[in-house]
C-alpha cells in the first residue's frame, strides 16, 4: 500500500470523528458505527453469524468511505506477520497516524461517546505483552478444520480474541463491545475476514458452507438488509485481498498445507473492470469498481532474510504460544464465553497445529 493510498484512507477514516451522526444526539458518525456493533452484540458473536456479520459490517464502512474518497479499499493488519512482537508492528507507530497513546484517561485525539463520553483507551503493559499466533499455525487451522462452525469458534475465540484482550486489557475499548471505537478494530476485522476467505477457498466444498445453531443462508444480517448468502463471495462485494509481497507467510504456509487452485489466492485484483455488484450499505445500491484490500505498511520490515530466519526459528522451537489470560478478560465475560470453552478452543488449536507439523510440544 503506497503512502499516498494510506494517507487517503487515513484522512477519510478519521474524518468520521468530526462528521455528525445520522442519529444526531450530539454524537459523531464514528459513534454511530460503533453503536451498530453494540446494538447487535448478541446477534454477531458466539454463533455462526460472527463471520458474515463482520464481513458485512466492514464492507458497509468501506463503501461509506468510498463516498468520501472513491479510491479507498479498506486495508488489513496481518497480525500473524507480527506474531512474535506485535507492538513492533508499524500500525502502532505515530508515522501511520492511528497510534493510541497509553494514558490513564485515554488518548483525547480520539473522542468517543459510546458507551459514555470519553477518550479512546487502550490498557496493556508494553513490557509484558503477549505473542500472537504465527502464520504457520493459522494456516494449519485453516487447512485442518473442515467444519464451518468449529472453524468459526476457533478463530473467534483464539487469534481474533487475543487481539481484543491484549490491547483492551481490563478497561480499554477493545475489551468491550464498543471496540469499534478503536481504529485498529477495523483493520483487525479486515484480517479476520481474509482468514475466513482463505478457509472458504481452500476447498470448493467450503465456499458456501454455513452451519451451526440457527444458521441459514437466507437469514438476514441486520442492520444491513442483506442475507448471509449475499456475503458468501467477496468478489460479489467488489473487493479482493492483495498480499503485501509475493512471499506472504500465511499464503505460503497455506500453499504447503494442500492444493489450492491458483485462482483462489489472487495477489492483485485492483484493475478489475467496473460492473454491477451487490452493495452492503444503508444507502442506495450502485455499481462500483473492484477494490483490492492491501496490507497497510508502505515500508518493508527491513529484516535480512526474514523468511528464512523465521522458518528456521519455527522449525527448532515449540511455536512460542501466546500467553493465556483468557479467564480474566471482560471481553470473554461480555460475550458469555465460559472459561472452559475458551481453554478447550485453545487446546484444540494447539492440537491441530502440532498434528499438522508433526511436532510434540509441552503444554
């Protein structure tokens, strides 16, 4: 993603902080988008609806931003790339303009009104921060878990959750259902959507797989007035994921995990022709060009032989699992996830990864 593209995205994105909410109430449009998440808390979490709701949610915001700046495609933060030291990611650098200062009363460059008027807050200790999940482990789970709802639960409760809990701590916005207050929520969920996309494309049988509880392809995703079936194919939503290099670790790990038709991992679709597509938006539908979501940094990490060094470390270590602090986070309690359920998901994740790489690691 070029600096120019990033600057356009950042400008449009942050402008929501000063645009009035469609609902009034002395709130901003950013608050309005957060409130959508809060109002659909139970509907969108802990069930099969988790993936479709958040795909529709991010797509709707992307389409809103395109009314401000038509060239925008919503970027994603590949946290699996930064798994060993997440806070070293450029997304936390002031150079990108979405950093959040660790201040006791929050960072008042980001005024928020949901749930109450406050300054955006993150709550973590930089000197004692957890690792995340490596691209190899994410790839193993994508390849190894064939059931939709089982896969959804693994992603929701393990790598998705650790981003929320690690940055939100006990009282930060990311630990609560007003987590869309934090700009990183949106780049995080764009990545979660990419992980689901890879899972769908790993096997043709998965493309429209949707089971679990009250799951049904014709179920309406409120408040976007579309069905689950409408969001099962991202090409019909006019976007595609574009790797940030030809050696993206998650993509290369997936290729080693099994056969993937070449058309399914497309590194660039930014030049697609203009054609009618279904919009997810509160506004009237209209045709628009295909957009390519891109990895946000416009600089390289600067690690010499990064891929080779990384794989060598992975081969000779026991994965470097993240810290387990699930039981203490308010994020899990608010979602109604019992500690036993979290620990079971974490254990299953480890088992799938260990089996995939035929490596025995201590608990």
